[in-house]
């Protein structure tokens, strides 16, 4: 994003930028383009009385275009043709049967809320997950960032791009969950941003959540407000 010469330096726009990329000036405000994630909130908010915000053509050129794709929920990802940061994960598992008994899904959302992240920070986690031998979700736009899914390494040109949020989705056998959680804890000490963690599993026949012991043993606390499928879709594949 940029601000043209019509700016009157009124300051009404500054509270709307989620990453504080609007720089105050005496007669003209500017945007720190390195920090800007191209979410467009400054323009969409209609806070500017003179409509000084605009998106230059170069903001839509790869690799900078990744910023808008990951930060503006109305911009689709070319790699998946979908909008948003990830997939439906487990929210439609009654129908998709993505997660089966004996499997776990793990998702990590980087940069949210309101911190943002360089894609190089996310790469630290993809490399750690690849070393464990997880399966990366190919329908997630993060998969297209990788130059080699076997190592989790990202394409060199994307690493410095800054996005408001990006979600990593992986799947593995339940036996690998302790290794995954251990790696997550280690990488958490290395990344320069925030991220949230969720674990996906099928509920046992006894109504218990089978991964809770492993989560607690790894030193994590599972929140009680989980998302739960009620089984109203077609029967799942065992």
C-alpha cells in the first residue's frame, strides 16, 4: 500500500493498520513498505477523508503478491484457488474423512493476532516437521511455498515476505505426536513472532479424546473449548 500526495496528515488512518506500518509525518503520512502486509485495511476502512490510500501495481507482483494473498481474506491464493489462510481442517471431517482413527492433525497459525510474520519464521517450523516425517496438507497454500517438501525448505524468493497470518497443516500417525510437540516447543524458542497450536483427532468409542495424555505429558494444556464434529455427515472411513 501507499499514500498519495492528497494526504492531509489528519491521523485518522493510523489506528486501522494492524501492523503499525503507517508512519506519521508533519504534512504527509507514509507507509513502511517493508512492514506492510498488503491487507488493505487502511483503504477498506474508509477512514481517510481524501482517499489517499492506493495499491501500486508492484504490490500484486510475485513474490510480494503473497502478502495480500495471506493477509486479505478476499484475495484468493493462485495455488489453491481458495481464499483464507488454510483449509477447513477438521471442521468438515464428517464428510471429508481427512482424519482417521490412529491419526492426528496438527495446525499452527503464525502471526495472529496482530503481530504478522516473515515467511522465514514459518519455514523454521516446516523444516522441523519435515524432519519428523509428517505429511503436509497439499491443499493448504503454505505447501506451494516449499521448494522441497521433504526438507520443508521454502523457495528463496518468498522467505522475506511478511504476512498477517499463515497456517501450517500437517498429519501424522498418533505415535508421532510426542515428537511433533517436542519440536514445536523447541521451535517456539527460535521464532520471532507468535503462533497458536491445535491438535486434531478422532474421538474414541468411549467418548474420550485419545491424544490428551500425550498433550499433557508434553507440558501443554488443552483448552476445553474445542471444535467438535457431531457425526451428522456420511459415515467416515475407519
